[in-house]
């Protein structure tokens, strides 16, 4: 039976991972600068207004950081205890999107509450990580049996399907990656993965034929030749390539990029914010961004390594995989090596749901770090 610890002691607060928090905050600061540059042409009102994308993102960041600190004060086993309730709530929210969600750019991913949008799939990422960790902990932290592996797949599959039909290919890949990363950490047998991989390849033609929308097929096809449709499906890939390529070593300077400031680059504070960085801050700016992500992910891996128990190890690993895959897919989209998906760059892109969810996830990781010694003998 799990014994929940009370408020963290002063000694536990001394183990608060300042480098993890620093990396996340530095990424947010970088994002605010890029959002400012990307929104100059679309917003010219007062700086203090919530209509200002920078002010709104900064407010979300303040709330998100407060949420991280509040979550870190709680024992992470409390979230594992309620993991099935959180998972059920995520399923209900994703189902409710079908009749009640707001449709933009061909996808139904958001609930709209006046000027505020909420994306349930962001919350679902945490819920799936916690549910998988709870389930695998009940299996002794071991995914080597087919029964355990099938159980993990049964957890991820409904969420993945509900996200895929929105449609949201990028987030679907993230959920698949969460599943793969966590079962690998739990010691899945290679032959079981081989069997599942063979099954996936067998059903892929049917998935492609009956579930992939026409516009998604166009987005995939333009990866190989964007010039075949330069004013529609190929437009964003072409403009992002021009923006990133023109930045060269040092970039053109913040707010000085032609692709960004002349509005050739679309959705530039969200999906294509990395292209803004590439054009205006160049290769050096991109390497600085990569360094911050590497620092953040390494601290997350450290949390998994020092976790006092199997559930903590699995949760930290799940959070690391979530952030890693979102970053990889977003940057790959900007470099035109992955279809346009609408997936934000973690901590950097404009978006309250993503930012809040990521910091709440970091709060759970901080709780694991702060309490790892307490659970080594439990």
C-alpha cells in the first residue's frame, strides 16, 4: 500500500532541480521573443493588453510556472493513485470534442471558451503517462509478458484513435512514441515489438486507404516535391525552407526577417516558430535552442535514473519522451522532412494548453526528484 508523504521538507526543496526549471524558463523566454517578432504585423495595440500575443503567453507562463511549483509540493504517488480517473476524464473530453469541438484548419482539436482555447489532447498526454506507469507498476514494472504489453497497448490505443480521427497525425505519433518509450524502459522483449511492427505494416495500407484524409495525403506528397502545389499544400514547406535557409550562420536579426515580417511565413508564432528562429537568429540561435532542449531532457533522464521506485522512473521517462517527440516533429515539419501537423514546439510556440500541460508535467518530475530518497526503501 502506498504511503503518501506530506509537504516536502526543507531538505527536499534543496533537491529541487533548478537546472530543469532554468532550461524550461529559458525556452519560454526564447519563445516570447519569437512570438513578439512573429506578431508584429498582426498586432499593433498596447503591450499590456491580453490581446497582445506576447502578454497572453507571458500570463500563461506565470500561471504554468505556479502550477509546476504547486504540483512539485505534492507527492507524485497521489497522481498515480488517481491515474485511472484522470485517464477516464481524458477519454471523455476527447469524445466530447466530436460534437462540441471547434474546427480550424480542417481539424477538430479545441474547445473554445470565448478567447481561450483548450486542447484536450495535451491533458491526455499526462493522463496516458500516469495510467501506463500505474498499470506497469502493477505488473512489477515489467513489460516482458504479452499480457502486460497488450495492457499498455489497450491504454494508448483508444486515445491514439480519438486523436487520429480529429485528425491530428503529429499528436498521434507522440502518443505512439510515449507507448514505445515507456515499454522499452519497462523491458519489453524485442520479438514482441517485432511482431507488433509486422502487424502495423500489414494494416498500414488499410489505414492509408480508409482513414487518411485527402489533405493529409497532399501534405505527405509535397514532402517529395513541394513545387507541385506551391500555392496550397506546398506553400508552407517552401516558405519555411526559404526562411530557415536564409538565416545562415547568425540570422538577419530579431524582427528583421523578410519571410517573417512580410507574412510569407504563415502560423509563425505556433507551428512555424522554428522557421522564425532560423531566419532571424540563424544557425547559432538554433544551436542555442537545441542546447536548452538537451539540458532539459538530460535533467528529465536524470530524474528517471534517480527515481526511488518504478512508477517514478516510468513517469519521468514518459515526460521526457513526450517533450522529445514534440520537439523533433515540430522541427522536422519546419525543415520539410515531416508532414505539416500543427504540433507546437514545446515551451516555445504560442499556446496556453501546451505550455500549462508541459509545466504541470515538469512539476510531477520535480516531485520525483525531490522525494526520490524517501521512496528508496518503500
